[in-house]
């Protein structure tokens, strides 16, 4: 684990189509005060084609078993497995794959936390080559963002800014 990963402002930002970006930001604003989560699908030509909302089951898990799930949806997410399996199936039917996972942080801070890294490193994680997009939302506004990708040489996550791109 490398500790909290911040966006490196010296690195080139990652362009994401404005339609995908707007959907991710809308989801984050609507989910507040809880974190949102979802997937992005694409292919080799366009890595980020579609955003797909998934349900955050963390609050329900916390309410059922607070010892195993000490956090609720305000400060963590647990993506609904049926949702992500369906998105994966639909993407495959279109000749696409899941290329990114997104979620929000409520309050300042679009960083890749140690919890986020543990989620990405879990053997059961179904999308090991996916990027991770994090948006920070506060009082109904997106106030920060970043895309976190594994470095091919070191395996460590590197954070880059996101720039919405009109296709």
C-alpha cells in the first residue's frame, strides 16, 4: 500500500468525453451526502464511451453488520454486485469492456485512499486493468477530481487531472 495518492499536477490530464463526465458528476451530486459509484465502459478506440450508475450498498451492509462494515455510504462505497455484473455483460454484448470504476468522496479531496487501493488490489476485484475516477462533491458541487491508473513499471497508482472533452 502506498498511502493516499493525490493528483500530480505536473502530469498531462486525461481527456474524458463531456457526456461521460457530466453523467459521473450528476451522479455524485445526486448521491450526496453518500458516495456514488459506477462503471465506465469503452474499447480500444474510445476508452471512455459510457458511464453506468451502480448502487452503493455500503449503508445497508453497515446497518446489517456494523462490525464487519464499520463505514456507511457517507464515507465508503460497496458496489452492488448484480449491477456491475449486468454492466459487464452489456458492455461485452457491445464489444466493449469495463475500463474505469468511478466513485465520489463527500467533502474536499479527490484522492485515491488506502481503502480505494485495497478495493482495487482485492483478488475478487473483477476489473484489475480499470482506471479509477474519483470526484469530490461538496454542497451540491463537484469541487475536485482525478483519475488514478497503475504505473506499468512500478504497479503504483498515479493520479492525473481529468479534462472534459467535446467529441
